[in-house]
C-alpha cells in the first residue's frame, strides 16, 4: 500500500515524490500504522519495487485479503497522479470507516464522489458485488478499471475475455456497454465497446486506446465509442468456432448436438439467420449459435407462415432451458437491471428488420417468411452470400 498513518495520527502518502535519502531518515524517526487495522507497517525502500508500506509478518488485515503486485501499485499511483494533474480533488487509498472499505482512489468530480477501483487480480464475484453495492448505498459512484494485462488480444478486433473480465462492463449515458482497462507499462487506457461474444471466452469488439497524458477524466467516464460492425468477419469467426467446437465437444455440447440431430438439423447447415449478433448477447454466456438454435427449435421450427408467436411463451421456453442448464447466463454485477431475455427481444427485433417476422403487438409476432434450412454446403454458401448482400446495411449497424 502507498499510504499509512503516523504515530501522531496524520496520513502519510508516498504519492508525493520523496527522495530515497529523505525516506530513509524518516523511516528511522517515524512509526507507521495501517489506517484500517491499526497494526504497525514497514516502509519498504528496495531498488526493484516502488516504495510502499507492507504489513509485518504474521499480521492479518481484513482489508488486504489480496496481495498487490508491482503492476497494480504502479497503475493506481499513475491514475492518482493523472487525476491530480487535472486539478481533481483525490485521495489515494482513502479508508471510509462507515463502510469499512478502501477504494484505490477516492475523488470528487462534477458534483459526484467516485470510488475508483483498479483491479489487477481476480476477486470472488460476491466480493465484487458487495463492494459495488456498498459504494452505491453510501453515495459513491463506483468506477472499476481492469488491469489491461487481463484483456488478451488474439487477433485484429478479437479478444479473449474471462467471466471475471465481464464484471467490468458498465453502461454509459449513450446506453453503450464499455469495458475500461489501464496498462501502467504502456501508460494507456484501453476501451472495448460493441462487444459481441461468439464463444464463451472469445468476442469481437471495437478497441480504442488513449495515452494517459492526453486523456481527461471525461473521456473515461463517458468515452466516445463508435459503432462499426464487420459482419463478414463475425460470420467467419462463428464458422471457425463451430468447426473447432464440434471437433472437441464437451458433455454439454454433445447434448446439444444430439438434440439438433433428433430434430433433423445439421450443425454445418444452419441458416444465416441463426447465430446473429445482438447488443446484449453478452448477457448470455452460451454462444449465440446455440441459444438461437434453441429458439429455432422451441419457437420457429413448427411454425408456418402467418402463425403467431407470443413473446411471453418464448420467455417461458428460454427460462426453462436456463433452469435445465442448457443455457448459461452471465452474471454482470454492474448491470443488475439488465435481464438476459433482453438479448432475445433484440434478436426478435432484428428478425423483424430482416423480414422474417412481423410485430403484431407488444408481445406478439407473426411469421412472415420464416427460416429456410439449407440442404447442402453449396446451398448454405449461396444463402449466406445472398443474406449478406441483401442485408449488409442492416448488419453493418448492429
């Protein structure tokens, strides 16, 4: 940690750039204590690490259940100095005794008080939720920023994201979902937006990066994200994923493959309308190629043109699949009011735009053209090209 309490009760912060010689003198003259547990701490002045305070061996502090890496210490120090340069009132490692929590940085901006948590190591979901809810209840706005080392770029605009990484998703004023991270080694912020998962771990996303020296707090609180979606790239990733996934099936995948086989479907001959991206698809951990196939089986397969579809019945079937662990929903602590079924609603809206169905009421749709299942690889390729050429404008705006 970078702050400690002196014997006289004042807070001493290493965020100020002290010379080592002065700190050596101070270490011999002063005693330092943890602001949380009150136990004595040591001032570490090694040559390989940032100067910091550490609890002595055998001390147990409830606030420090996770050890801090050099990456983490450097990052939160840089973020604190970044706020300070902008003239924003901030306090490093501020301990709020009312809630028993200490955000990495507390700062005031625009009439609001923020608790900035720079997280570089996984913590349990219940801890993430508890901290977030506690901040909100005590009139802080939580600002979680992920250590960028967690965000793995696999290739251009394709990223590997763990379930923990998705915890950092938040909604900005424009209703866009963004995932902010910061790298202290590059001294750059990274913002992912338009995140479209095509498997449990992998997603396409728009990626923006900003130098900390050229970025203001407004650009992180309300980043200007751009919507541009490359459907051919998405379709290619879906196809590669489907092949790799089917060649090494897990028990859950085998169950899915058996079900579609029993319904006379071939995984490699699904229509292009199955496996489409929608804005809130990331609320569902199960890949879109699977959950949309289930929708086809439960809703569309036995429907002829002009048949009616009740969205309430669709939701019931969706929830049943989830209850049976045929669908897995993603837990997103910063989006507690976003029901996963919103992704299904968006899918229906997209099918309406694509002239597959027609909306007839708040919860009612009518089948227009329905789905056409290809009978050969050649027909599938023809349908895929026809689908893209006809709907390229719509698909580019997803």
